[in-house]
C-alpha cells in the first residue's frame, strides 16, 4: 500500500506529465542568461503576478533572503512576525549574511500583523537606532489566507511610513484560490513577492521572486553570491512552468480535502480541532502528548505519516486523494476505539 504523507505539501512528487516536460526542456547556461526555459518561466511568472521581472531561485528561503538583502543594507532593519518563516525558519540568513536586523512582533489571531504594533516598532531617524526599511508579511500563514482589505491597509501604511513591503507568498496561490480572486489582487499591494513552486504546485525544486526590474537585478547579484547560479536550470524551470499552467486551480481540491478532514476529526472528543473559515489546505488539532505520540505511531503502521506535536498539523496536497480522506478518518476511528477498550 502506498504511503499517505500529511507532514507537509513539500512532499509532493512530480507527475509523469511534469517529468516529460522536464525531460524535453530546452536548456542553456542561466548564469549567462541564455537558458530559454528559465527565461520563459521568469517572464511568465512576472506577467502572471503583475510585476516587471522575476527571478528563479533554488528555494523559498533563498528567494526571501535575496529579497531582504536587496531591500535593506547593513545596519538596516525589517519588521516581521515572531513565528514567520522568514524570521524563525530560515536560519537567520538576513542577519548572518547581510547584517540586517530583524524586529519580530507577535501575530494576531487571523495571522495578520497589527499595523499599530508595527508602527510602535519603527525606529526613529536617529544615529542610535537601526533604520527600519522593510515590512514582511506571509500569505498564507498556518494555512490562513490574509484578508484582502488588510493587504490594502498594509500597503497604504507602508507607503506612508516609507517602508518597502515584501510578501513571503510561498502558498500565495492557495490564498488566491481560497478567496476566488486573481493572484494579482493580492500581489498588487507589494514591492516584492516570493512564490514557492515545490509545495502545493507540485514542482520538485524552486521558487520565484518577483519585483521591479532594478530590484530583480540587485536580487540576481545576491542570488549568485548565495550560490544560486544553477547553470542548465531549464530542466527545473520546465517543472515550474508546468506547475503554474496546470496546478493552480486544482488547489481547490486540497482545500476541500482539508475541510473534510476537519469535519471528520471533530467527532473525536480527545481532539481539539481548529476550524477557521480562512483556512486553506491545513488541519490543526491538539491532544494530550501521550495520545498524539501513540496516534502517530499507530498511523505510521498503517502507512499514514504525520508530524506529532503540541499542536499537530495535517497538510493536504495533490498526492492526497478523496479516498485517502476516508481511509485516514477510518484509521483515526480505529485508534480511538482501541483507546476506549478496557
């Protein structure tokens, strides 16, 4: 029996059609800018998201890093969420490699950053302080799509405070599909946007950074400096093109599967299941630590992988099928039936 992996949407594998596109890709040396497939991907992404230019990067971490380094100089500061990916999960790259100071603040319950709290953290124009240059948002965050009106407010706020505005849009298209809007309705508010191709879109490798031409030229230099000159990268870019042209609309299926999982898990009294209308492809529940550990082991023996924790996250993606949802819920039911037996 095949394994159902709910640990993340990064575990997806390229389809046969995507593999065929990769095998047939025309390639060149991207450092010389003559890989036609990379050039096609970057042009397509820029047009799709409403920017002048785009840059293909090895990962979302690299895309966010070169964005921060392009917006900020040594001794500058960026404001970011306390649990944001760019701050917590990317190795402190901006501080280590660019001497850019992060100023984290707590997220609100809806995964936004309070603009009033952001304003409190902006440093005065004074030689004693780092210069606040950038505000970073994340969409989706913990699977929640940020409200569209909030994005407009954040853009107006950033402009008034002379801040650049970057979006870690690793799952940007999940937000757009959830809110039933063109992705440009989201990206139009930002100076730069990163998008991951290797999560719900199903490509094996890569992310994109979009912005103005001058900004992307600066980011290209930082990409080279951080080891991102990938030469015949068209093989990977072909997967990205396939992902953007075939796998965006189908994200709605992942959202539906997450809804079904959420509804099904609420029947188990031992689980406290989060239910948020802004949620896309993630399910969160909490339980006693010994229960969660035992559950993970029980499910693993039945070819279902989860990452247990104080709060456990289940992520749906293109390799999770409708019949899998039924099987997963049946295994949860079997586990809790065992728990109740004397």
